[in-house]
C-alpha cells in the first residue's frame, strides 16, 4: 500500500459548540496524549480574546456551548474567570469542562466550578481498576481521585459524561469501565478510538487492532444500553459496531487551538467508501491504522448503498451534542447569518441553509425554478484577495453548482444574493481568517505568545 492510496475523509464538526483551549499543563502523563509535544509549550487562549469571542457570539448566536479544555484545564489559575464570564455574559446555553477529574476530588473546588456556571463535565476514565487507570495516566492515585470527583459531581444537578480512549492497554476493560461509571451515577459515556497525533509510526504500540478491541467494546455498549446509559463512539468503522452502529458520532466541536495542531490531525480512509450506505457518517480507518494493520478488507462489511455516492464535502456539520431532553427540539438555525439574505426576491431563489465555521459562512441557495443549487461562501474581507463581491465585512465567492439551470438565472441569483448581503452587512458579524491561534516565535527560554 502506498500513501497515494489514502484518500482523506473529512472530519465533521459541531459548529454549535466552541472548544477553547485555556491551558497546556497537565498533572497526568497519559501514554496516548495527543498534545504531548505541545505540553508546557503551547499557550492557551488569552482571556481578552475570549471576551471578544463572547461579545461576537452575543451578536451572532453562532455557538450554543463553550467547552473549556487543555492540557488539564483545572490547573489554569484564571479558569473561574473564564467560566464566570461565559455564564454571566449570557452568550452560551451550556458551559462544559473537559477534565481528567483529579481536582474534582476536592468537593469545595467542584462546588466552586458549579457555582461559577459549569453545567456539563466531560471526565476521562480509561481503566476499570486503579492499577490499569494509573498505569495509563502514569500517576499513582489518579483513579481514586477521579472516582471521588465523579462522586462529588453526583451531588450536583450537572450533566456528567465520561470519555474512554480505546487503545491497546485497556482492551478487555470496557465493560468494567461501564460498571465504574454507572456506580457513580454517570448517564453518558463516550468511547474514542485512539488516534496518533505525534507518534504516526505507533512506536508506543498504542493503536488497538480492531479485531481484538471490538468484541469488548460491543459488550460495553450493550451494557450501557441495558443500564440506560447514553453511549457515543468515535473513529471506529460503523460496520464493526453491529447493532450499536447508531452510537457512532465522529464530530468534534469547532476548536480554537494553536494552528500547528491541525497539521498533525489524523486523516481517514475506507476501501468501501463509495459502496457503503454509511460512508457519509463513517470515517473508516485512520491512515496510521492502515499503514500498520492494513485495510481490514475481510473484516469490514459495507452496507450496500441505496443512493448515489458523492465525495464528502469540506465543513461537514456534525449532529448536535444534545441531552435526551433537548433532542428533537430542532435547530435554532443561524438567524443572524440568515438575516444577511433578508429581502432576496422569492422569484429569483431561496436560502436552503447556512453552515458556519470560524473562517466561513456557507450559504446553499436554490433557484426559484428547477431546484438547481449553488453554494455562496463568505470569508473575512481581504482586499488583496480576488472575490466575486465584497461587503463591509466579507469577501464572497461561489462553488458547488448542482442541477440544470440557465446561466442568466444563476447569475441573477448570485448577484441579488451578494447585493442583499452587502445591504444587510452592518459590521456586527465577523469571521476569523484563521482556524486557530498563531504561535509566535520563541524568544530565549520564554513560552511563545499567541495571537
């Protein structure tokens, strides 16, 4: 197999959720850590920038949830300042903390976080015993601290989710991990297949061969279902989940992190992508897995497609991360962004939907007659860059025309849409031209700054 045989799958993103990396220190040393090389080197988001992000979200209502993460975010001295501002600003419906749970062993600290505004806790749980969990975190006592943290959280009306990284060291422990979580009142669990971020050759021998890992994982999912625990899986082929295929959700939140992080983010591929009914949601196998174990062509079982296949587009929007009570309530839409097209003549065309990420607003427009569509894309205004049109805040261009249409009709739709956006663009909405923080050069022994 050659690298040229690996065609990237596109990673879906939950553009309603914003992950803010606040800190890059940690009190554990997990063997599978995906930011190991950046620990104590990368910088988190400055508080002043978060204040600006919050103000922008109050205007645009782009994000429903903010997720504070790291490193180990509970080590950040200004964490409560971030949390308090997120909650008191009214910019987000949910404020989540992603943590290894160790500092939650302190009931007073846990109560401080809840009182400040955290209503969701996403806690790492990687072993079913202290011996296994502590071997993975390389910190004796971390399991006991985590368990006490979960018990402390059970005393508060907050959403509790555990996250388990599936890798070679904990194969066979997944059912026991469910027991540990269930005994502490956890009602949601996620299982993420390990993805190498820095060790692409898997020299640490952490990638789990799926034939060995999946039987235990399927039994764990069965146990979750029997105990009323909502379960989610990520980065495993859907066909290997059996009757639990609906647990697959590969989406991640829109994330502000140093730009270099994305250069190492794994890519995915599957031999059966064009043949399988579920290839729109299933990423297949990571490139690193394929290089080590092969394509698993005898193990993967594609479900025959019932509709034509088209390659996945960029900026695929993942399904929302909702509680059972919130599910089915429907999306609020992106009303502030939709309003940019207010006044578009109905006899010319209509807005089908708008999808957002930090760099782009992508509008799918349909002609009034015939149903042909085009995607109109807005990015931050840059006068030096060629564009179909410019408004006060944005450059506009188009892509992905589909269907049969008269050229004059499509030109009129694009022209009228750009005119409406220009007329409605009052400067209150903005897009970041970067997808992450830019790491500035290190000077002497100083930690690098970010902008």
